C-alpha cells in the first residue's frame, strides 16, 4: 500500500495544475473584458464578438494549466530526490524570465508605437500581465512552495477542482451553442410607402483584390472565371471600370457613400469619418432589410465605419478563430505556430465557401421585405493560397515563395526580388485563387437564382481594387495608382438589364452609390443623372464632365506619399506629392509602360488643371484633405459652387442631398423628398 508521504509529490502536481488553471481562467476573463469592452486603436468599436467570453478563458486556462503541470512535475521530481531546497531558486528563475519577457514585450510594443506616432495598443492589458506576473512571484515564495508540498489540503484541492470543472463546462457549452447556431437578430425594418410596392432587391458583391485583366471575362488567356462569364452573358459588362482608390477601406467607403477618400476620410489609421449617409442606411430608412457579410481580415470590421445602416453586419469579429487569434496566447503562440508549421496564412481567414454558408443561414431568417445584401469575398487576397483542387490549376508556388513574396506585397523592401520563374509561379497562384473564387461566386448566384424574388433582384459584381504582380516594379496594392490596381470588373444583372451588353467607356465604381439609389427610387434626380443605368437603358455616351473619374491614395509610408489619378477619354494622368507627373494612353498601352508626359506637355497640363478644378469643387466637408495635398488645395479657403469645372456636377453631389445627422452613428430618417424635388439642376 502506498503511504501518504509517497503520494504527496503527485498531489503537488495536481495542486500546481489546478492552481495555475484557475489563474489562467481569471486572467482569461479579464482579457475577455478588455477585448470586448475596449476597441483596438483606431477602431470605432471592438473587433471581437461575445464568443470572446468563452474563447479567451478556455485558451488561457489551457496554457496556464500546462505550465502548472510542468512546474508540478519539476517540483515533484525535486521532492522525490530530496533536493527541494533548490526549488525556490528554480521557481524564482522561471518567474524572473517571465517577468523579463513581459517587460521586453511591452518595451518593443511601445517602441513600435512611438515609431508610428500612435498610442501603445492594449497598454492596460500588458500592464495587467506584468501585475499578474508580480503577483505570482510574490505568492510563490520558497517557503510557501515547500509548505504547499508538505501540507497540501485535499479539501481545498477538491473545491478548486469543482470550480474549475464547472467553469470549463459553462465555457464549452457556450462555444457549442455558438457553433450550432450563430445568433441572427430579428428584423426591425418595416415597409415604406414612399417607394413602389415592387421595389427590387439589391445584391452588391465585391471580389476583394480581383484585377479585371486577369479574369477570362475580360479576355485573359487562362479560364480563371468561366462561371462569371456565363452569368455575365445575362447582363451588362463594363469593360473599363475604375476604382476610387487602390486599397480596401477607401474604395469600399467610396462605393457606399459616393464620395472620394478626401471627403469620407477613410485612411490606413482612420475609419470613415463625418457620418456620411451610406447605401444600407438609406435603403433601411426606405424599408429594406440590410445585411452585410465582409470577409476582409484587415479593414472589414465594423469598427472601420462600413457597418452603419446594416441590421446584420457579419464580419470576422463573430468567428471563433478570429477571437482566438486576438488573445495573448493566440497572437504569440497559436498564430505563429500555425503560420510556421501548418499553413503560411492567417488562422482566422474566412473562405468564400464559409461566407456563402453564412449568407444561406441569413436567408432562413430573412423577412418578406425587399433586401440589400452586401458580400465581400477575400479569397483573391494575398498570400494567394487556393484550396484543393484549385491549388495547382494553373501552376503552384511553394510556401517559401509565398513567404518571400509576402514581403513585397506588404511593402517591406527586403532587397530581394522575384526571378522570372518565381514571378510566373506567383501569378499562377493568384490565378488559382481567382478560379476558386469564381466557383464559390457561382454557388452564391445559383442559390440566389433559386429564390422566388430572383426576377426582381439586381446583382452588382465588382472589386474594391486590383493587384500589382510585378508591373511598375510593384507587388500588392495601396502603393500607387496605375491601371493594374485600379481596373476592376463590373457586371450588373437584373430586370431590364440587356443581356450580353458590354460598355467600353471608362466609368467609376464610385457611381454605384447613385446607381443603386436610381434603381430603387425610379429615376429620381440627381441620382438618375449620375447613375450607370443610363448607359445600358438609353445607350448614351458618357459625359466626361459628369462625375469626374478621380482616384486618390495616401500610402502607409512615413511621411505618407499622396497620389492622384484622373481618367479622361484615352488618357490616364497620375501625379504625386513629389511633383512627378505621368501620362499614359491606356487604349494603345493598357499596361501603361510608356510615360508620355514629356511628349504631351499640353495634354498633361490640361489634365492636371482639370483634376485640380474638379477636386476644388468637391462637396464639403473634407474629412481628409491630406488625400489631395499634392494639388496644394486648402479646404478652408475654397467655396464649392454649383456647376464647377466644365459645368460638371460637384463630386459628392448625391450625398449632399441627404440631411447630415451630426454626431449620430447612422442616419435615423430617410432623405428629404421635398428637398430632392425642389432643388434646381443644371
């Protein structure tokens, strides 16, 4: 029979494991509270969901219990060998290491924050970690440890185990409930009598980072989008659609508001500002059910300001994997391990297939009222790793190449370049992702086509921006305004849209704001005048003075570079804050290899002056005048007048017809119909 003294070492192991597990549980609850209640800078709201209350405690509990188990085994072994007098030094050394790691991490975070001129992210959380480490160090003195080994109370141990098991059971039940059925709140919108009873449904789909000239729909040699080609034959294809910026948030904000970046203010470190009216806010005020499903891992969270007006806004904040990655253990251990040894990608990346499942689930709860559905797919975004069987459809890039290329697409100049063979493999991987995305897009469109309201549904398919794949010595996006990052697909399907039509003139996706409002408001001005619908209904030639086709960019550099782009006919003008001016004839030179600025000084001067005049005449307020710093404009000294350059409507004119709701997160009432009918037009 084994005596009590012989069992003490193993009781010690259990004590250490249980005690550390309880500490981890408490720390996880504190971490949950911080992440759930405090948005990460500069977000407007936290990028986690209620599931963090289950994920963080379980994660921290598991890691702390493992640490306690290891320490308990070390203590037990030392006790059995009769050298427990060395145990205090061992524990002190371990805790000192942990404390140094905490202090070093805080120092590195503070240094990085100082370099970028921002506040230390999650500083209170790091202080909490340091305090917890000090608390543990004080509690576990050598004499206290030896006392725990020799005089451990079995009664207290059983109580601790009971509390721990109950906590784990509650947390697991919460995770299971979330897994079985994610919460979808009931609808609160009601039908609005201001619009006709047969109001159409609107579906807006953005293929994140999909450049048009790599889609077979636009003549690309590889069959990257056979399903999109088939669906596009039922509607109209815009051959030369141009994005308002070359990165996600600024471009999406322009589509949703009809404003340019210098007006809505969305920047790399700033959410959408000024509370502009958005498409979902306007449509919801008109009785539409609104739902958004955004898979973008970086700028798709509600805190960046794209969510106002959506009754359902499903970003990654609700996913278990994303909440796991945001925990302290998830950031430093789980994500790093996943990237190095499992898959060179983000653990919380949500595929188009998963987004579709969320959309299908929403349709089970959707009311009978008309709806506005927004879907953003992230599958064509770097690191360009397509799922099987598409991972080798047109070629394959090794994990080593993907890792090497990621430094280029993220703008980190490591001094290494891709060889021709590596570049071709990288392009093939991008094309693989497009083919995979095309398959999932087909799944969504097939599902929608089987719904009873399909005959009264408009579907708009576009992209927020393209992707540089070595052109102009650049990879990725958000670094310049050349055609490869601005030329995006644009397809419109729906009632009255002529099948098989293709529109060649250049148009801007910023006009989708006016287009959607025109579709649901039956030709109301000024939306009808700025809508793209006239191009497929009246077959009119686009007026170059209607809605200047401008794109804007502020880079992530320190200090940031400012780029401005203007498409006018066959010409593409690009200028930047260093004074460099470029001119391309995109019709004869679609890859923009030949800069004609020196050969066409009169044209480039004319376009530069037109760009300045259009911008100066844009509707105020300007939330981010830095976007147009290269033009030398002072937003406070310029007065917007009706008409403007070449009698063009001021940029943002459609937005200006809605009453501004100062200080509100989202508009509470619909547009002023009397104002719309009474104002004169040019």
